[in-house]
């Protein structure tokens, strides 16, 4: 029996959590004991006889001062080889199995209550994923992204080996999708008509398929793909913002739309992104998708966009609009239900629209 026990594979166990603020930025902590100055997800080493979820709860309380942290589910399980290049030189590691849990979203009051053990952690920060991966060791960044995207996409637990998926790669990972925090969306959505003095510079829409989900497009780039609602800048050749929406939705996502309805508008105080044009309105609409064609090259960028199907709530999280975006998503869903009889989309896995398009019932 002793010989059999000695032959069993041994590995360290670790547990960490994906914790975000209300706009979806990921919480990282800065340890005092790492020579390479890298950061970490909150968590730590599983002690002898301890279950990983207990470790995660204990470490969150010890590191952040947050009592009774809720853990929703396991987002990722990762296996690290003992000779992986990210293992610290001189560390006699037998390899590691790490569990990454969903630690939920902190309210502003909970963020204010964070207290660090200064002998162990010197700082914490909520970061967009594109910035977070720059502060983590490469393999830790891969684990963080897979776990965070499993939460956003409502996909199954990600199983990773040395930072790579060992099963099917979900759509958000395949297209390297990131969330970008957009502080402009702290601005309220004005429900009335756009004042005549304000030019409409942009028209984006919540584009609903018959099952109540919405279409997002993701523009790939060297630092990952950023999701957007279909739509874009109002051009001089567009007679109305609705014309802008129809044109952009067809060019970016090959969508045929019907019955666009205005939900409201958001004030852009400076118009900096449009060359400093001054105060302007960004229009928000809802529309029905009647057809989705085969993917083509977007004439503005010279490459095809990824096309994703998500619930309105998932879309709001991916857009990084925070609580105002969640409220806007709810308004769009209510509009779709009342005007077109579309169902309320329940929690579902974010899926990719295939390159050949989709037939809509």
C-alpha cells in the first residue's frame, strides 16, 4: 500500500477568484513577495485537508477583509506542468492544480471596505482585462481570461493545461474578446426626442433575433476584440440615423433589420471621438433582425467582424457600460417584448453566428 501511495501523482493545490466591480473590471492584488513584480487574482494555497472552495473563501477574507464571500461556481480548473517557464526559477514545484471560482461583483461600499494585509499585499486594483494580462504572469493571464470569459459567456467550466483549453474553445476565447470600460455610460439615457440643437453623431441598436437574444459584433485587433452593438457614425449620405443603422448593420454583421424604434439618447459633452465637434447625441435604438447573411469583409476595416449571440444582460456586461448599460438592456428587452412579442432571453451560452449566416424562424 505504501508503494502504491508513493506512486501516486502529487501536485500543489491552489484556489483563486474572479471578482469584479460593477462595470466588469477584474480585481487583482499585488503581492510583496514576488521578485518579478507580477500581480495575482485573490486566492492562495490550499492547506492540508482543506477543500479548494474553503481555501478561496478563507483567502478572500484574509486578503481583502471581506467576510463570508459568496462563490457562485467553478469557472476554470487549470493544470500547470512542473517545468513550465512561468514556474519561478529555483522553486521545486511538482506542478499545480488551480481552481478558479466566481467571486461575484462588489458594490462600491464593498470596494471601500477592502483592507489588505500590508505584510503580504501592497495594493489592489480593478483593471480591464487587456490591462490585467499585462500585470499577470503569462500563464496567470491565460487562466484569468478563460475564467472571466466563462463567467461572461455562461459556458461550462474551462479546463486548461499550461494556460490552454484542452476541450472546445468557447467563442469569447476563440476571438480573444475583452471588455472595455466606457465611463461615458455613467450618463443617463434620455427618453425624449433629441433636442434640435444637438446633432446625432451615432446610432447603435439592440438587434433582436426571434428568440430574444441580441447580436453583437467584435472588431479584432492586436490587443484583442472589443464587442459593440451594430451601428456606427452617422454619415452625410445618411438621410436619418435609422439609415445609418441599416447600412452599418448590413456592412458589419450582414443583418437585415426591421421596425427600428428609438429608445433614447446619451449626451456626449465633447464629441472628442468625432474630432472635437462639441456636444452631440448618441442615439440608441432597438430593431428586429429578419435575416443574417454570410459573413463578409467590412468595407471600413478590411476584415470580417466576429458576430455573437447573447442575452441583453450578457451583451451589457460585454459592452462595459455598467449599471446604466444593464438598465438600457432591460429597456430594450421590454421594448422587444411589448412591440414584437419576442420572448425574454434567459441565461444562455454566448454563441458565435456561423460564417455562412443563420436562418431565422
